[in-house]
């Protein structure tokens, strides 16, 4: 559960950092109704579907889909943060300032008409119409924010249709187009101001017209869905409140805006879900556990571990649903606050994502590790861990994006900004990325696996874990070393575990120079025969050739499968050299097992047998020695010379 806390904090931070509703509306207008689109729309202003048709002709399908997402984002923003529509500094429309501006413009219109400045009159009229249109749009969205929880779908559609009729009658776009066309090619100051006012008015007009069309078809998006409302709890609440005792208490409870009916139902809902949670957490769990254990099969571990892992998050999910319903009852008929709704939504998403990640992790671990399916499907532990990690990241990102959409965040824009910022992150994290690609190289090159004994120039030990960034190695003196993946992927290393059959036994044996040739030959022949017959020494005739042929087919390449699989069957026993104090012969062979203890046991047994063979042929082990030879005649002459000298 601790891993879900960062996601909740991040989503909360995004919620409070999101743009205001009016800023989001302005950006939507600018993006989907720029001047070039407006110029296309005015070519056929009589067509009620001109907006959609023009965009179909001039924009791609992807842009249309973006517009739909933008409208959904506005509706979601309106539902979740209706209070955000009342801002001190509204970048879209300020009622107080607009009234002053309209009054000023009306005075200018009268003065300009009096002196015959007709273009200036048309300019100011467009400015006035633009402000009045924005006022209508401002009022429309405020009405939706204040009443969407109580409006039924039919009444909402009726209201939208009235707004549509009002837009066509009160703000005739044809007149504005005619004014623009008069000055479209002129370059004077007033002409440019008329063009500017026209595009501002037309942008608001076409956006509002398009949004009303969209909302008419998708009125359900503004339908308030409350469990308490759908259960029609108002009848039960009213029945409780009509009781004499409840009516007396409600006199005092009205000061805290509550009544006995809602309080009783609140307590009842809490107790009901507490009991439901107890039944699921205790009784239902025990029942399923007993049923699973009735018959033993390979799925028992998976099912039991899944139950244990999801038991607590399911309990929290039930408690969360119960608490939300209880709060809805307590505030009935008013809806919960927008931030409370978003909090519970994020909580549900987090719990579901956590449950999915636990199930995926458990299934991967049980199936691929405990059931040893890796050997059957030829997948490595590191690749399984990588797939598992990627799957969990995908689940997390999916939950994260769903929560962002619920909060009205423009996910498309967010992803685009992340793509731009990703370049800077990639440059700052080159070492981390190189280590990650080192992991991929290790996995797909099959350099080593977890549990292998590897040796490099600086490190030797058993691989404990291959992570995203580094690999942990346990040395033979029981120290833990962390090595970056990039370093291991780009350095020569020995993998002692990549030996299927055959661990080398190599030794030199020296016998004394007093050994006879025929005895040496007999000993070498007997040692060779002993090694060939030894059950723990591998030779070519002891290899299952069907296994080799099968691997040849699987490989599909021209290569030595004996070398690839690590199969060594060489057996050599020959005289090697005449050393200073011994006649040496070499023994070179391979044990059948590659395990260290088995190898030591086999080597020891061979050494005992070699001792017996040498003894049978009257051969003695040589050891470093020096021999002094005495020449009697030379000694006698030396002694005589010494005597005469005296």
C-alpha cells in the first residue's frame, strides 16, 4: 500500500495545478477556431452543420477527436470545479468591467454616427456584440455549473436548444460577416480594428454553436449520478423525519443543516458496509480457502496467494464505497463536493490498480518460479522480471491517465509536454539509460542468469539479482557487490555455469627417472582405460546424440552445439616432459558433473586409482632432489696434493 501513496500525492498536486476553466475555454477556442478556420466557415454561414463540415474538410480526423476530448475536458472541469468559474480576475469575461465598456462604446457609437464616421460605428458595434455574446456564454456555463446536479436530461436538452435559438436570433452572424467583407482588403487603422473585432466575435460564436451541438448529443455527460438518488432514499428520509420524535429533534438539528432521517441512514450505511466487509474479509475468505484446499492441484498456490494478496485492498475498497455512500446520504439531496468526488475516484482507481498489480505479480511468480515453467518455455528469470515490471508500470500509467482525465486535465497536451521534456531527461540520465540498455543486452545475449557463477577482471561470485540499473553479485567471501549493467554488458566475463557436461580435471604426475619404459607405457594405458570406464568421467561415447541433434534443429545455425551447450569429452593421458627431477606425464579429462563438490569427489577418486596403478607397475612419485657423485681417483689425488702441501 505504501507504493500507492506517491500516486495519490501526485494526482492531488496535478489537481490543484491544473488551468482554470476559463483559461481552458480560451485555449480550446484558439486551437480549434483560428482565423483560417473562421474564414472557411463564413463561406457558408447558412449551413447549420458548417462548423463540423468545414473542420472535416480542413482538419484531419485526429484534430476532430482532439476537439471532442477538449469539450469533454470542459464539461469535466465544470462538474468537478464549479466554484472555479467564479474567479476574481476572469481572463474571458468580467461582468463589471464589461458593463462599463459597453456603456462607453454606446456613447462612442452615438458620437461617431452623429459625425458620420460609419466605419467607426461598425467597429464599435462589433465590439459590443462580442461582449454581449461573451456574457451569454458566461451566463450559460454558470447556469450549468449551478444546476447540472438537479437537471434531468430532457430539461437540459430543452435549455440547450433554447440557447441555440437565441444564438441565431440575437447574434446574426451574417451581419458580422457582411461588415468584415467590406473591410477585408483594406489596411487602414479602423479597418484592422474591425477585422480584429470580427474574428474575436466569430471565434466565440462558432465555438458556442459547436459546443451546443456537441452538448445536445451528449447531454448525459451532465447527468448527475448519485447512488443515494438512484435508490430514492428521499422517501425513506421523509418517512423517518415525519415521526414525532424525529420532528422534535430536527428543530435543534436544523442549525447544523442535518436531520434525523439522514443521520440514521448514515449510521445504517456505515454499519451495513462494516458487516459486509467483515463477511468478505473473514467468512468469505475462509470459505474460499477451505474449498481450494479440498482438492490438491497445481493451481492451489496461485489461488491462495491471490486471495491473501487482494484481501486487504478489497477490504479498503469496500470501506471506501461505504463511506462515499454514507456521505452522499448525509448531504442528500446536495451532491458531494467536487474535490471529495475526485478523492474517492482516485482512491478507487488506486485500489483497483494495486489489486491488478498484486495479481499480475503473484501469477508471474507462482507460475514461472514455483512451478519451474521457465525450463519448459525456455524463458529466463531476468526476462520474466522485466516483463513483470513493464506490465506493472503500464497498469500504473493507465490508472494515472484515467485519473487525470477524470480531473479534466488535457492528457494529450500533457503527453506532448512530457515528450518534449523527455529529451532533457534522457540527456540528464544517460548513465541510467545505458545501464538499462545494458540489462537488455545481458538478457537477449544470454550472457548470464541469476544464480550463475561469473568472473570478470575485477569481480567473481554468484549473481544474486539483475536489476534495471545494476546487478548484485555475492562473492565467495560472502560480500555483496553492486556492478552497473553497462559495465558487465561491455566487459569480457567468464560464466562457469554455462557448462552442461564436463568440468576439467588437469594434472601433471612425475615419476622417478629409475622408471622403466615398459612400466610407464603400461601405467599410461591402465590410467586411460580406468578413466574411460569411470562412471563419473565423460567421454564421447557416453553423450546422448539425440539431444545434440535436437539442439541442432532448434538452433537453426551453423555452429558447434557442443561448444554452445558446454559439452566437453576430451580425454588425454600422455608423457609430457623430462623435468629436472622427474619424468612427467599429463592427465587431461572432464568429470561428468559440473558441480564443484561432485567434481572434487571425482577428482579425489581418480587420484586414489592413479596411486594404485603406479604402485602396481613399480613406479614411484618423484619429488625435487639432488644427487652427489664421488670420483674416487679424483678424491685420492686431491688428498695427496693437500698432504704434500703440508
